[in-house]
C-alpha cells in the first residue's frame, strides 16, 4: 500500500508538490470530478488509469489551470495561485498543441519565446532528445501521429518544468518509440520532476512508474505501487454508479 | 525588449508566416471585396459627383465585411490541435497575444485596402476634392477601430457553436460609431465640402477607448471556459 502522509514525513519525505483537496468540476449537469482529494510528490511518476469519462483528462486540465474548479482547492509547489506556477508545468494534451503548417523547429522556437527562451540550440537539443531530427523541414501536418506525439513531448520538455502533465503520450506511438519516451520520463523523474501520465497503455510504464492511480466516476478509487490487473469493462462496471454523473 | 513586446513580436511573426503559407485570410478577403466592388459598380451607375458622395459608405462597408472573414480566420488556426491551450498554460501575458492578433489583422486588412483602393478609384471614377492626405489617418484609425474590436469579439465568440454568425452580430453594432466616422470623414475628404477633422478626432477617441477596454478584458476572455 502507498504510505500515509505522516509515514512519509517520518521517513524524511519532502512536502508534496501537488495537493488537491475536495476538487469538484461540473460541466453543466455533468460532474467530471467529484470531491477528489490527493497529493503527489516530487521525483515520482504517477500513472493515472481509468475508464473513459473517469475524469483523468479533467484532472490534468484542472492542474494545468485550463479548467476552473467548481469547488475545492489545488495547491502546486506551495501556492494555490496556479497562474504564478505556470512556467513549472509541462503540459501535453491528446491533440498535439502544435501548428500543422510549421515545421518542428519553427514550432518549438515559437513556444520557447513564450517562456522567454531565445536559445535555438536548446530547441534543437530538445527535438533530438525525443528522437527526432531538428533539421527536418517538413511541416508538422505531414508528420506521422507518432512523430507528432514526440514533438508534442518536446514542446512540453522545452522549458524544463518541474511538473509534467501528460495526457495519452503514447497513443499511436510504436512500442519501441514509446519505450524510448518512457526511458526519457524515467530520466526526468530521477532529476526530481513530478510526472503525471494519463494512459490506457499502463504496461508501457511498468518498471518506470512509481505509483498507479486509478480513477472512477471523478474520484480516485485506488492507489497502488504495482500495476493491478485491469477489470474488464464487460463486467458490468458503471463508471457513474447510481447515475452520479447528474447533479 | 520587454516580455510583452517580445512575445507579441514572436506571435505576430508566427501569424504572418502561417498566413503567407496558407493565404486563408487574404485570399478570401480579396475575393469578397472584389465581388462587392464589381457588384456595386454593376448595380449603380453613378456620376462623378454621386460617386464622391456614396464612395465612403461603399468602401468601408466592403472593407468591414471583408475584414470579418480575416477576423474569423485569426482564431480558427489557434483552435486546430488546441494550440491555444499551449499558450494558456504558458506564462506569456494574454495581452501579448491580443496585440499580436490585432496587429496581424491590421496588416491583413491594410493590404486588402491597398490593393482594393485603386480598383474603387477606377470603377467609380473617384477624384478627391478635399485634402487627400487626410485619407491616410482615416484609413489607419478606421482600420484599427475595425480590427481591435473584431479581434476581441472573435476571441469572445471562439467557443460558441456558430462563431461565424456570432462575430458580425457582436461586432457590427459596436462598430457603428467608428463606421459613421469613417464614412463621414471619407465623404468629407472626397467632396471637399466640409472638414473631416471632427470625424478624425472621433476615430482617435473611439480607438483609445476600445483598445484600452479590450486590453483590460482580454485576459478574462482568453481564460474563459
């Protein structure tokens, strides 16, 4: 089982990087997050699992400050003012968040400017770090889906944030490239980064992930150090028991 | 260079590059404005005197309608692949994005005006009787009045289902004072009967008020859900 907060403190753990308290998010009548409380430590990879509609993406978007919680509180690096810690987030969403008409280097150069980075060398190195060629002049729109995902990861890595929020980073990525991405994430974790990965391909993170967080119906229902066998969705599990999705 | 101007310059340069490659906005604007000029010239057959009186209205209405096409395109490319979210999670100031978009649209509409004005002159046999140089401040201030509000309201209607319809519904009523000033100033310069000064001052005031208002409110609009 995952150690409690007091046990962590006794063993010299640093305070959690992310603390979420009673987080609720409604979209109209749909409750995407329902009183979620959790904390996440530095230098760990968290794999967030759950069925579609469990609230995984909403959780990441709330942490990134992209959706405003209906209720509850998020504290990141000791502050509840998420706008002040924006430079510390590396966010990767399901879409690429890249301009299709520009090539990889042009995209990264633009996003680097948003973080006050003027160094083109850094963009080249980041592209190379995810296994792509910085000299590639093809526009992103002509990349394969896997290449796009890796370039999207490069965009998230570029400004060397402390916290990574990665939503389905391995979707449409071939297994060997995904393993390379996992290796890179493990290296970043070893330098003290906190990494939250939402994925349906948890097996890819086995051996690298420190904790598995299972979500259901907008709540965390389980946190384990080992990947538990998946329950089949055909076993009659209702992702929103008792019609709970309606307020 | 301050962070705001640096990011605004990078965003403007990115937008110009994207437009240069896709030519989405400029082609549709030009085609639309050209259609308006040709259709109006077939519909009316004005004398030189009548042309001077109606040209101000025709020119600015054509530019306003054509500008809406560009304004819709401005934000549409930020929605593809949800790129706007990458901007929202960055520490970049919201106003840098707004200013870059507004200046980008200003450039696109100015290019349109530069290309279409000679056609208007030819089709309507226009010859100004007043001080022609005053058309420059009218064009600059009038174009800014259209794009600053247009950029803001296009961002506001970004998350609505029918944003192409929503933009003109929001933009046209609020642009009436500016449009009135542009039309009256242009007509005054073309006919040479009255001074355009009052209308130019009105345009300056309109631009100052709405630019300030848009800059103050844009962060709320950008981060709205």
